[in-house]
C-alpha cells in the first residue's frame, strides 16, 4: 500500500505456497452476483449462494484486508443482510466477540443458503483506503471483499467463487480476472479461488482507456485509466512511454515476473480516496482527475504506480510469513513491513527515476525532503523504527496532528534511507561489482510464472543479503530497527556521494508539494507545520515554536499584526533574518487569543541534496536506466 506520493497529504494492501487452480480446490463453491448498476447512488447489491448443512453456519465478512495491513474490512457498510433457504427467511446473529462474524441457523433438510446484502459506498467524500470513497457519477472501483461473506473452516485458497458483476449501461471495465463475456454489461467471470477474487478489483467507468505497455507475448502489461472526464485521459505520448519504460526497468531489476498479464488500474478523480493498493496481477491506484495531464500533479504522484508495481514482487510474491495468513480473519503480524513496504518504497522511487517518470533532480528533491523530515522527528527518542511497523495496524489510522512526536508508519520513508544505505554497503563491499539489484534478482526473481506466494523471515532476508555481499547484515538491520537516533539515518545518502543541506529557496518539488497539499512547512525553521488557513497540524517537540507554547490544533490568525497567509509568514521569516525583532504570531486556541513571540533570525530553510565531491557519485549510478 502507499500513501499518494505527496509529503503532506495523508498519502495514501495470502499465502501459501501454490495457488491451486479452482478445479483442484477442496472447499465449497459459492456463487456471487454483484449488481453495481446503482454505483452513482453509492449502493452496491450482492446475492450469494453458499453450500450449507443443517445447524449453525458461521460466515465471515473479510476483516484483515491484504495490503492494508489492518483489520479495516468495512463491516459498518454491510447492510440489507438477509438469509433464506427454500424461500424461507433464516435467523442470524452477529458474534458477540467479533463483529465480522455472523452465525446463521440452517434448518434440517437444507443444503444451501441464499444471502442478500448491500455494500454502502461513502456518501460524502471520505479519505482512507479501499473502503473510502470509491464511486462517482462516472466510475467505480469495486473491491470484492466488500460484497461477500465466506464460510469458516477453509483457507481462502480452497474456496471457489463463481462471480458476476452488473455495471451501469455504457460503462467500460478493466480487471485481471478472466471474463467469459467481454462485451456485455453483465459480466461473468471464470471461477477462481477467494484469494484470487479478493486480489482482483474491477475498475469500471464511462471514461476508461486501456494502453498496452508491452508488445509481444506474456508476461505482458497494460495501464487502464478511468476518469471523471474524457479530457483527463489524454496526456502527452511521452507519459505512456515512461510507463512502458517502468515495465521494462522493473523487468531488468527483478529478472522475472510473477504474473501472466499485469493491469495498472489507475483512477483519476477528485471524488475518490487517493492511495495505492497492491495486488498480484494489478494495482488499485487513485489520484486527482488531472493526475496525468497536469505536469505538477504528474511529478507529485510519479512514484505511486512504481511503488504498487514493485509490490507484485515484494509483498505479493515474496511476503513476510506473518502477513501470509490463510484467510482474512487471522490477525496479521506486521513486524517485517520495513521490508514489505520499506524496500518497496526504495525500489519504487528509484524505478521512478530509472523510467524517466522523475528526472534525477526530481528524485533528489524528493529524497531531500524525506531525509529532512526524518531528521526533525523527536518521536524517535521513544518509538524505534521496529515499533512503527509493529504498531502499523493502528498507526495507519493515526491523526496527522502530533505526527513528529507520535511517529507514524515511518518504515516507508526511513527504510528508503536504510535500503539506500544497504545498497551503498553492497557496492562498497563488492568494489562496485554488485548492488541491491543483485539482491532483488535472487530474492524476487526467477523462476517467474503464475502468481504464487513465497513467505520469508528476517533470517531469509539476512541470508540472501549475505549471498550478495558478506557483511554483518543481522547486526546492521537490528541496529537500524532499534536505535533512537538522534537524527535520521543519512549514511546511505552520504556514502552515495551526496549531503543533506538547507538553503533559503525551496526546491521546485518542495514548493509544488506544499501548495498542492494546502500546507505551510516551517518544520526546519522554528518547527511548525500548518494548514494554509493557519491551523497548526504539528509543533515539533523541542523546537522554538513548541517551546514558546504553540501546539497542534491552535490557529495562527496573524503574523506581525497582519492576517495570516503562507506568503505573509514566509515574508516575516525572511525579514527577521539579521534583525533583533521577534516574529509575533497571534494565535487562537479554543476561543482564546494569545500572542507568541518567536526570536527566530536564521531565515528560511529548505532541504536539498548537494554533491560531496570527495566521494564517488553512487546515487547517479543507482538512478541510471538499466
Ligand atoms: Zn505499499
């Protein structure tokens, strides 16, 4: 999963060895008929036919959603639930210890139960993951876990679903599920395991464009883009060419694919939640309507598809043992998310540069901001990196306020720096003969083929790293995961020939990001992050603004006596440089007003990476197309 590639917005995820073909599964076959023809009304209807025997039938609504790493199956939106057998209604009751579990009483003589249910799409804009806003007047992303129940006692690999989907008249669709009647609006899919069904969302909409990204036989890939307008589907040709580069560069990095045909499912809308969610043979990624045609939006969102695509290898094919659960009911253990998400974030960002979706300059501007933010994170004094992974099921839903003291899912960003460090160590230990690319080929590569899951442990990661370059990798990662700083792990950037520095003008990436998110970032000056209306989202513990008494939730209404705006604040910081006059902030807090004086005179500070000529430029080599 990924938070959309924007440093301020809240950006925004099976097991078992071999997924057997449906005919080989040992469990029940369930038929599922979904009617999404009322998607613009934000309601999806479903009917299930489930084999049963007399007595109590226990059914589960999917709870732990793969890739979301949390028990966030949207059971609150499960409505209209009715069961019947032979035309007679059946009694049911929710489990008192688990709200996702339903017990249905099956009378003597019955061998099948019919279930009717509705799934409610959020009626007003809601951010989050796959259960957040997913339907507009013109499009829908359907996640199958939202519209089904499955019986207790079977692995998701062993239950077969025979699914159909009715979409609005005239809408097109894209999915990695095989469809038996490609031209109708009442789609019928080949029977697949519950695992594959949940792993295969459907993107459907009035405006949908499919562009092939490979030529020739499988493994092949295409991008399917749905939008709220036809105009949003027409970026310059070079944009499609860079996505083609992405597929080629990922192939060169890993050396083999674990899919037959990959679908990038890309939703462009200002009325759906913005995030990315990985699947084995597709991804569900969502950005704003102008995400392809606006150059600034393209730059800010550029690493989203590379991140989700890398997950086909790192996360879906290779999966931490604790995340490779047999169904959606067993809790996931998230301790290895620093590999699952952290390595994906690193590989996704370098593939963004290798494919030309970012220039090397844009990559460095992005990385400078990541490094600078992590370098201003007092929360690391109490919560180590390992705990950000262990607590991920809760942290994904943490408020943005108090971010720097609480810490959040920092294994994305901090492990970008740590994996770059590991990459630099491999290059140094092998005198430039090997790199992290070699680890990827060994760990994620051949043999390719149809989707399978190959679980791993901490020891497996260390062992494969040692096959590439002998080093104390267990010690390295243990230290990285348990240290309390101070400061961010910048050694990877430094060993790659660059240094984190600050100057008085922002990088293009920094300013675009700040404006796009409607934020003002004074993290590196006196330690404040604000909305562009002056509301404080974070006051960095230990820095000047926090020490003066400012905290999250307060609102800066005026700067030096003039109404607050981002420009007024930036101007005041510039003017205070070299003077003795403090910056005066009028702040509102729970109906009261107070004046805070900040004796800050060091001017604006914006992060960027600068070249260290005393070292070879490994970073440029890391970013070079293969
Ligand atoms: Zn991810």
